């Protein structure tokens, strides 16, 4: 398979063109917005917890961005639904990268991580879970 | 500036001067359409750097020994070449800096801090690169002056009919504009703007970083007060650039960087400043880079700046014609006659990062992003655009490969 086909493999294109969990949740329990000024990506993440106040019942995202960021965030919503905030707060980024399953250059890695970073910030705000790695002194992603 | 008849340039032939094109990238010949951000370097410049370091190098203006004199002559010779390029009345008005950004910061700090205050207006445009926008916004804030921007019309051209309204907002003291927009290629009416600025009693600061490599510049004809440009966009080394300024203004200004070499005498009580241009060249300068800049000026003037501009205009017309057939193509910028060799565009529904990535797989290098022009991007209502830009070594085949790559991008990622 050529490098080209790897990067835009079918599953990436499928998530990009038919994103899962796309939309917004009114009255979400957790919410954050992230931007990557490098390429203009923006993502908003909304989370609703189940009755135990910890399990992620619903998660949605909205925003604009490149195929990699949109597909990665779409995959992320599938990955974290049904897990607890405590678990997702410390989710290893390698797990998401494995799911994405394509070689990423350092620049594109930032695109791929935008959704996860923003989700972790949302959970941190709502539940006090740890901030994502390296967020202290972050200069590439701006989180509002 | 003397107008000489230029012969048409042969880009295929000139390309052989640029070693970067000898290699393959991702198994393909390099199609380099990102010269607006930085140009490649010809052998003539690379050879000069090597010769200079190997046989002529020493620190300048300091030694009494022969080698230092040779190096100084090379460095000052480069200053004369760069000064001649923009038809500066005197070489001492040409300050070597680390690039156009530092040149503009020099003016913003050294002139702005002492000459701006409440009630004054610093006027930029919505088309500026951040380098001619952020320093002015910052210095205006520091001094209590008002910061305003001349708006753009839908083609990315300045709305000069807004000037009178803007002038009512206070005492216009600085007008800062790029001669050519790096994001859209717009060639701005700097001569007209300068005349208006002077009527207001303002100084005119021209960012020529994008113009100097492609467009003949005559500071005496423009009648501006300061002009900033960089070496690396015009076949020269990085980390060196120039500021041309009127001698009387430069002489009246406080220094910018302070330290060695820029002084007349240093005493415990007081230090006095050296003559132009040294007053603004503190510390050891990028000496070899400046010499390389001089070699780059020789190279582009041998090719002919007018011939470069004409070559790029032909490529622009050809590219716009071919790009019109790409599904979803949205172009930005003025018509070719008022535009340099830059095409800013989007493919409907596809993020520029994806476009640039797919093109990279085809060996085609373009830029995707905000091009350091976020105010312009928000005016256009986009986060980013793709940008293809040309130079003297650009050939039609590279444009064909761009167009083919865009068709492929649309097929793959189009909705």
C-alpha cells in the first residue's frame, strides 16, 4: 500500500465523510473548545454523564477541520462512549493512534490529537481528572 | 532606475542553477510552488558563501589586518548592491537587519516609541502580514496611539475611499502597507498611499518582503520613508534582510539594538551613537549572509527583475485558466494585471491541510494555512487557504502537476 493510500485509508475517509457523534448536546455536563491555530482546526466537545455521574453516556463534537482531525475525533467518540470519565481522563493517546492506524507526521499528529486533548480538558473541568500531557506550557493548541 | 530591455527568461535553463531540484522527493521530481514563503538558492549564491568563508572571512570593521579589510570590503560591497536594488540615494541609508520583520520592528520601536502618543493614529491595512501588523498594534498600545486598518474590498484590494473617514479619527502619523500581499498577491497602490500619508503629515512604511524578489523597486519614485525586505525570499541566505530609510529620519531616531559597534564613544556617564548605518547594526552582523544577499541581488538582477515579473504573470494567467476547471475551485485575489505570482484558493468542502497533504504525496509543495494573515482570513470568512506561488525557476509543468493533484484531491476527499 502506498503512503498515500495509508494516510487516507478507507476507514479515515469513512469517518471524515460520515462522522459519528457529530453535533452538539444542550445542557452538557462537560464541555470544552479547542483550536489549532496552525491549520485552523476547531473542535467543541460535549459530554453527558449517566446516572452514576461518571460514565460517559453521550459524547458529541462539532467544529471544522481537516480530514485527520475530524476522523480522529469521530473515532474518539466511539471509543469513549460507555467508559468512565476517570478512565478517559488518563486515556493513553497511543490507544487512539492505534485506532487511527496511519503514519502521522508531527504536524498531523497535532490534528489527530485535537479531539482527545479537548475532551480531556472538558473532563478536567467537570470532574477534576488530569489535564492532558504537556498542556501546561502548551503553545500549539489554544484551549478556551 | 534605468529601464533596460529585458530578454525573456528561460526558467528551464535557470532551474539548472538550483541544486535542490537535482533530487527526488517521495520518488518524484520536486514541484516547488511555495516561493512566496522562501525561495531556493542558486549555486552562484552557495558558491559565494563558501568562497567567502574559505578565503575572505573575518569580523568586519574591527581588524587592521588584511583579512578583516577584505571581509569588510565584501560586506560593504553587498550593502551597495542591495542599496542599488531599491535605488537608495545613499548606501548608508541601507541597514542590514535579520530580515523584514526586524526591519519593521526597528522602525516601530525606534521611531514609534518617540513619535507616537494619544490622539495619533497608526494606520495599517487588513492585508498586512503579521510582521507589518503586530509591531504597530503593539507600539500603538504602548504609546496610547489609536491603531486602525484600511479595509479591503471583495477582491482583496484596498478601499482607498475609506481614507477620508479614517483621517477624521485622529492625527495620522504612520501608514504601513505591503507593496505586494504575501497572501493574495495584490500589488498595492503604494505610491498613491504614500502621497496621501505625506499630506497627513505621516511617515510611510513599506513592507517589500514579497515585492523585492519579483518587482522593480525605486524608493525615490515610491517616495516612501522606510522600506523593509528580506534576502531569503530572493535567492539569498536566511537571517539577513534590509531596512532602507531616509537619512534624516534615521539620523533623528534613537537606536534600536544597543551594544558593540553602534557607538561613537562610551563613558560611564553617557554613550553617543555612531554614524549611519552602524548606529543600527549593533553586535556582529550576519556577515556571510549579507555577502550572500549581495550575490543573490547580482543573480536576480542578471536574470532581470522585470523579466521575472513577466514570467510569473504568464504563469499566473496559465494557472488561473487551468485551475478554473478543477471542481470546487474558489480563488481569491485581484485580476492578474494587478497581482503578483501568487494564487490563494480553496477547494470547496476540503480543508487546505488535506489538499496540501495529498499534493505532497504527488511531490507538489504548496502552503496551507493563514499565511500570517489572520485578519485577512477572517475577512475572507475562512480559517485558511491553499497558496501556490511562483518564482524565476517555476515551469508550466509544475502547474500541470498542481492541477492534476487537485483533481485527485477532489476525487478522494470531495463530498
